[in-house]
C-alpha cells in the first residue's frame, strides 16, 4: 500500500504567512543593498588588454596590442571598428576579450578605433575614412610589423568601410578580409530605412543645422528597433541584482551600448543618400571620392559571420556580401546570437572565436 503525503491544512498555510512575509522583506532589503552597491560602484574596467597608441589623428586612433604568445603569425591583423561605437566591446575583461583571445592564439593585433569628431571635423567625408584613415593605418601597420600583407577585420559598419577599401584597392596589401554583421542591402534594414525616408527626412537641413549628428539621435534610432528592451533589461537586472556575474555582464554590455559616438555631418549625409536612399553598395553603383567601389573587385579570401537574431543588421541585409564579392575563397557562417552576442560574451567565446581562429590561422602564414 502506497503512503500518501497529506496536504497542508488551511491552518498550516495561515501559520506560514509570517515566515513568507519575512522572507520577502529580507529579499527586498538585500535587493536594496545590492542596488545601492550597483549605483555606487563604477563597474568593471574595460579595454584593459595592454596596448600602445601607434598613431592618433583627429577622430582616428590606431592601437597596437602587445603580444601574448611566443610564436606570432606572419600576417598582422587590423581591426576596423564601427564609427558609432567604441572598440572595447572586443576587449571587455580578461577571459571575455576577443583581443586577448587573438593575442594568446599568436596573432599580431592592431585596431583602428574612433573618438567623437569635434565640431571642426563636421566636414569629414566618406572618402576621409576609406581613402585616408584606413590606407594610412595599413601603411603604419606594415611599417611597424615589417610585413607587407595585412588581414582586415571589420565589425558592422567597420565592415562596410573595409569592403569599400578592398573594392577600391583590389591590388593593395589586404591579404584576408573578415566581416562581422556587415550590411549590403540597406533597404532590408527596415527601421533605419523608414526612419531616413527621403520623403520625410531632410538630411541636408539636419547636417547644415547641427553639423555632427548627435549621439542621442543615433542611440534613439537603435533603441527604436526594440522599444521595450531597455525597460525589460532593467527589470531583469533588478531580478538578478544579487547575482554578481549577471550584474557584471549587464554593466559591461549596457555601458558599451549607450556609449554611442556622434557621426561627422558630411559622412552621415553620404551614408543617408548613397546607402540608405540609393542603396548603391547593393546596386554596384557606389563610388567614394569619384572612385568606383564594386564589391566584385574584391578577390581576397573572405569570411563573413552573421547572427541569426541580429535586430540591427538583419540577415536579409547582410546575406548578399558573399555572393557579390569576386573571391573564389569565400565563406559565410551563420551563428546563433544577436548583433553584439555574436562577437562578445559567452556565445561568441564558444562559437565565433574558434571558427575565426581556424579560418584565419590557415591564411596568416
């Protein structure tokens, strides 16, 4: 005969109420204490992998990271960051740093990062980035490393700039091209496309009036993609406030996501008209400084990593890159994750980083 457990009586339930209330009070107190600690603390130090400033000019900063391996691959890497965000997303904290991973795997790593353009730099154009900043940085990497070949990694719009450079200088020193979540068909970035609709968006008036595009406008456009995400994230933070690892991760990614840079006015004007309005990169009619930038001109080995759940650069916007480049050695890899988790965090550590190491290691000797 099977024994059964008697259900608590209503009297037992009533007697347990004070204990449950006390538990909830204690939980609220602990939340409040942790909340005060959260507000009072500065959060983890990001971007701390040892590096030297190889060159600094205006909004451009070129870093060289100090080696961490005894044997170094022959071909150095230049990482080109997106112009809206800072590069420390790829160098969070030890153990979660893409830069640190590359260094320990034996790569010689440089990064082209950006600072906020000054009001005097509002006239920076697309050609300043593609025909000046990137070629200048590559020449300095060549001189510093003693190597002619350079592999280029471009993240998001840094990938757009890198592909434009590769298309204009197909016989240049770029040996390999790696792009992360790089858009090609800008009509498929639907919210941005609608936001900049030429019928309602007067980009000339905006740029002529304010000069550089304010970071608040750029951040708002990102947040419009997921209007409730910030509130939902804060609720999740409150629910996990005593989980130190969760809080640490939240602070790192939230800080980067809100650390948005303004965009130089003339540069933004070109992005709006040539890419958002006329979709010239997709239609093979893009020019930079009068020089054609047709993706078919790119012949070097290329790897394009895209995320299944990217809300900023949807797969439909990014999927055409591999088809359009003229390379014979080309590969697209679709990984689980979003626009940021593809390249940083636990998801990236397990998926993207080993894949990149395997692909690039064979092509860096």
